[in-house]
């Protein structure tokens, strides 16, 4: 039986329907806003996974281009690997729902989101959060929801909930968030250098706007929910736990106090754990439950790290809670790249390289989003050696794509427009060493690389990762967290921005119920750290270089009449290829008549501009052109005055005397100077060579031309000498 539920988020109506589609899934719903419809399913395996002790959750977003009435542009005309947009939606939903699964649940859970209809105005990402939550609520999957998802914009001084794509273009913020009835769970935000207080207010109002959608999901659970699957919970051996604690607690505390570098601490803890297992195996024999030993040992490490931070304000590497790690910056490291920046913060190091390209280098997008191309691209690579590990190298994973997208969004507000800087910009951040906050290091390295490349960015951008250790009413906010603090902490909170304000924010909360004062405190602490980082960066490079790298293309932009685009391109691209070959340039043409010319030097660009102007120029009345005779007849000669454009010189206007025949004056191939004396309604051009020889103005030329309306010929011009002046 089909059932439909309706909820409101702000002024937007969200319709959730179940019972019609995907009846064999554990839980299935469609979520609709406007004409955008998403199918969400949640299914769990009946037996626990054998792939280890982690929770095997997978979230997949299936982007079907039929949703927008389009056929994929690939060779097979079938959707291939997920687009970057699809992967980011998967991450957004995963980060929202993952914290609410029972910690001891080990059955595989798969969330599949399928775009069925897209109106290009109501985004699918927020519907994905709502759909996944609703499907889980009515399924047999154990889950501690529900959640609501909302996008918050700020337009003309007003907060707007779930703004359309058109409205977002005018918004100062784009906040995507997920929250339960009483706690924030996930936040992802882009902003145009806004104050921290505005983001805090947006999150508060966004959470308040979710009450209706959460209530509807609770109602669905009561009316339609399946019984939750029963799963076995292992009961640990308390005697073994006590034994491990007695043997390892003091040595763990000693290691954490005496080692403050990542690899030294890891090696010492690994050695301590190996010794512990050897000692316990001798006592308990081959039946030793090493899983319990490992979990207990890791629990001791976690407890000591957290205790030292909250009680002693001492972090694993000896820093104070608000203290940054040592920072160094360099630019111009690589001689043949267009720009490069190296940012090192503690044991985290990001090398970012900037490359400038032409309009033709823009990334073409084949997704359901409103954008068709991307002019600015940021890629993030995280090789295994950056953490001292050996792994197979492959294509970027979801983490790499997510971190690259975060850094990309952080820099968008400060980039020059295409009119100011007509280049495609690609940044690649190579993470050479990592111990936390590598995405924020890539933001800083990207600013350095852009400035080194001479890109006229409006302001420098820096980023910092914040953390939280909470113990009941006590809590400590950490600035510039490292890997261990991220792993053992209760919040991962990344903030990027300029001196003026925030440009990007990402937050994942691992505890239920964040004290209300934590978020404003964390944002202010991040702002102070950001200003400190920007000061350090400015000591290396404080503004963009005045000149581009000699290896970067020189691009100039001109505009032509859009109706002349076909003339410029020519049959089968003949004309544009000719200009590119003869001038040694690369040309890109936009539908609005914008023409981008890229060349290695100014001389080539100038030649290309002249050729384009000549090709697309309209003949002007009274203007004198040097043209080539392309055809002769008994009554006159046709002269090409512009590429592909010719006019006729009547025999009476070929010379300053009466010419017996056309060939007595000119022949095909001759170059002659002529004046445009008339252009009729059909665009036919009438030329006069005599006007140039006589030195006449346009009015005089028309007066002496008997073929023009109202024209007359002076009698003296019929003299036997042909009217030539002595």
C-alpha cells in the first residue's frame, strides 16, 4: 500500500512516499521537492560481515541523466564511473548517517540513492540525506535516527531554507547540514568571506527548521516500520580486560608522555603491544582472544590521550590547546611550472602546483548539476608514502575527491572573474607528508601557488582543523589537530577563510549533543589561528606576482558579433585553423562572441587579432581599403576588401579618366585602394577607386557616381582627356 507524507522545511514542501517502489529492499522511499525526485533504499545483510571489526557501511548515489531528459555523452551512451558531484553526495550522506549506527553492529548496510527526476533547481544532495534517513527508519536496519537535512542560504539579509540553484547564485552562504532533534551531526558550508557569527546563526536556524521533517519520520516508523534485525553482541572477557589494563596502563601512559612525534609514538606503542601479546599468549595459550586485547589496549591509549588533554591541557606532542605546530612556507620551487607553493605544518606537508590554461581546457561536466563546465579545478593526491605506508596506487578515492573539493570551495570566493583573468586554473595538491589537517594545508599551499603564478586573487586564504575532547561538562577545543587527536577526539572541524571572513567550513561531530557554546568558541579560536597562519604566509609572499610565468600562455580576449562566429570558424573549421596555424596561437570561441587567443608571445596574439578583426569586420561607408581584384567583367571589377567579403567597382569608377575596358586599368590579382561608397539592403557593397585617386570625401564620391540614387556627373568630366586633372 502506497503512503505519502508531507513536511515543510521553511517554505519548501518535502513529500516522502513509500510502498510503491523497490518493495524487496529493507526500506525504500521516494523524496520529492519541486520536480526533483530521489529514490532511497536501505538494506542490511542477514549475517555479520567477515571483513574485520569495522562497520561495513556503503552509500552509493546513482546519477541517471534521464532524470533531466538527457542522454549520456559517452561513447556507450551509458552512465559510467560516478561523477565528482555524485561522489560528494555519497560522502555527504555517509558522514550524516554513519555516527548513528550502533557501535557494535557489524552487518553490512548499503544505502542506494537513485536520481529519478531533476528540475535543475532543487538540488539532490539534501534529498539524499532525508531519503537515507527515512529509508533507514522504516527498514529492519538498527539505527538511532531520524535525521533531517537542510540547505541554508542568506539572501538580502534573510535566511532561506533549501534555496533553489538560481537563488543560491545570490546567496552569501551555502550551508548543507544534517541534525537530529537535539544535536548537529554534519555541516558542510561555502561562504563569501562572511563573519563567524552569521554561520552560527545559520546552523541554529537550520536545526530549528528540521523539526517537521524529523516528526514525519518518527510517524513513519510508528506506522510502517519493520522490526529491527536482532544481532549478536559479543560479551568481552572481563578478566582478560582487567589483565590487559593492569599490564599495559602505566606503560601506555609512559609512552604517550615521553614521545611527541608520530612515528616514534607509533613504533613505541607497536612494540609495547607486541610485548603484551607475547606475555599474554604465554599465560592464556593459543586460545587468547587477541581482538579483546587489541580493543582494550586501544581503549587505554584513547583514555590517556583524552585525560591528559582535558585534565592537564597537554596534547600528545606537548602543545597547548591553542598552539599551532611550526609552519614554513616556500614558493617558486619548480622551474617549469606556472606556480608552486610548499606549505609545511608540523609533520603535514602539501606541495601545490598551479597550471594556467585556455578556455578550451575547462572541464566539461556530464552530471545533473546546473553547471556544464568548470573553469577552476582542484585535485588532491594522498600517496601512501605520506603516512609511511606501502599501498597500491590507483585512481583517487572518495576521501581524495572530498578533500580536493573542500580546498576548491575555500578558494572560489577570492578568484578573479573570467573577464578579469581569462584563464582556466588547475591546482594539484600533492600531500607529501601527513599527520592531520592535510586538506587545510592544501588550502594554504594553494594560496601560495596562485600568488606565485601571478593569479590576481582578491585575498589570501588559509585553513586550520579544529578538534574537541569532551568529558561530561568539561571540554577542550584544540587548534590544528594532528592525526591521533582526530582519531580519538569528538569533533573534526575544518575552517578556511581570509582575514575578512570564512570561505569554507566542514564539521563532523562524533558525540550526541554538542554544548551550545562550543561552536562559537571553536569558530573564534579558528579565526585567531587563521590570522596567525596568514601572517606567516605573508612573510613568504604577500600578494600575487605582477607577471605570469614565462611558460604560461598569454591570453587576450576580444569580442565579435555572435552572428560572425560562423564566419570566424569557417566551413569545417577552415578559417579558424588557418589563423591558428599562421599566427601560432590557440583560439577558443564562446557562444556570446567572446574570443580567447592564447599565444606564447604578444606578436603572435597581435597578428591573430588583426586576422580575426579583418575576417569579422563589417565594411564601413567612406572607409578606404586595400583590396585584391578577384574577378573582372565587362562592366567592372570585383575587389575583396575583407576576408571573404568583396564589392564591385563600376568601370566608371575604376580610374580618374574614362577607361575603354576594365582590363586597361586592373587585372585579377592586382591590389588596389578603394572606398566604400554604398551598401544596399542586401549587403552588396559598391566601391570606388576613382574617389581615392581624386581625394574625394564620401559625399563627393556619391555625388560623382551616376549609379547612386540622386547622383549626377559633371559635364566637365566628359572631356576628351577623360577628365584628368593637369
